[in-house]
């Protein structure tokens, strides 16, 4: 069963955090200690990995929910250029980096929602700021909150 160890571990982690936006490197380091023990668990020697990973995931979801509520509560600052490298290839070093990832992603999502609304209304999407930018941005943030599953 040795060859199955990484497969089951990788598949489970992929289901939980394929985008690498929930777990930090430290949290993944804790989970990775189980990577070589999964065959023992599959043979009936406890379910520590499943219990630990789901408990950690619940904590991560609560943390993310808090991050999203804070970030989407007020308008984003679009006055400075921003860059997002998506998809992420590694996990965030810490919670501050997670917040930054979510901020960049949500700014992109808000801009995308604004562009969709303009396009759906038959208005051109251009590099100039539309006169109703504040209203568009607020509606786009509200839509982003719903897209991320938060009310």
C-alpha cells in the first residue's frame, strides 16, 4: 500500500484546498506528518488524519469567513496597481499572506463583476473610470460576497 499513501493524501488535500487559499504552510506541515501513516489508518489503526484534517479545515473556513467579511465590508483601493499570480503554487507562509491573497483575488473578482455588469448593460469596458464607479464597485462587492458563499 506504500504507493497509495501520497495518492490518498494528495487527493484529500486537493479536495480541501486545491486553490491553496485556506491552509498555511504551518498547517500543511502538521497534516503532512500523516502522509506516511495513511496505510496504517486504512488498515484500521485509527482515523487521526481524517479527524485532524477536517478539524483544521473547519478552523480555516471560519478564519476565511472572517477575512472575507472584513475585506468586503468596505470599498477596495484601486488607485494602485496590483498583481495576482493565479493559481497559487504553494501555501501562504502565514495568515497575513492569506489575507493578501484573498484581497488580491477579491479585487480581481470585483473588477470582473463590474466589467460583466457594464458589458451586460451594453456599455463599453475601458481603462477610464466610469462615472458611477462607486455604485458599480459596491454592487460588485456584494455579488462577490454571494459568490464566495457569504451573506
